[in-house]
C-alpha cells in the first residue's frame, strides 16, 4: 500500500521534495536500476495531467526527488489535485509508493 502525503506547490516558484523509501521492516530500499515517475490530475478520471520531474537521487539510500520548475508551476491553476509516485524495477515491476493531494497555492507576483 502506498504512503499518503499531502504536498503544497506555490504558483510561479520552484518546487522540490525528497522521498526516502523503506520497506515494511523499515529497511532502506536499494533503487539501483529503478526509474520513477509522477503525475498530478484534477481527478482520477481527468484526461489531462501535469508531470513532475522525478529522479532517483540516491540509489543506496532509497531517495527520490520530485520537482517542478517555476515555469511549469506558473501554468498551474490554483486548487486541489491528486498525485502519485511510481517506481519501476529493472524487471519492469511497477509499484505505487506515494499518493495524495497536491494543493496549488495562487501566486500574486507574475
């Protein structure tokens, strides 16, 4: 089961957060050879999505970085969205590791 996390993205600003993955026993997951991806949508049924830039930032400590540039956050409408983060193993096994709500906060300065 994926962990739940609510995140806040400010319009017109860089966004970045780090996720540290551990297994059910609390041991770090070695992400050597893994890839990761993430999208946010207004609802589960939305046909349009905005992708985050996701990278495995440290394979031995199970660290993933989820980010979005200020140019991309400027194009987001304020409000609540849904998101998840998936990892894909070298054997092509896909696992959803985090899911939750994205709160896009309106910016004033353009």
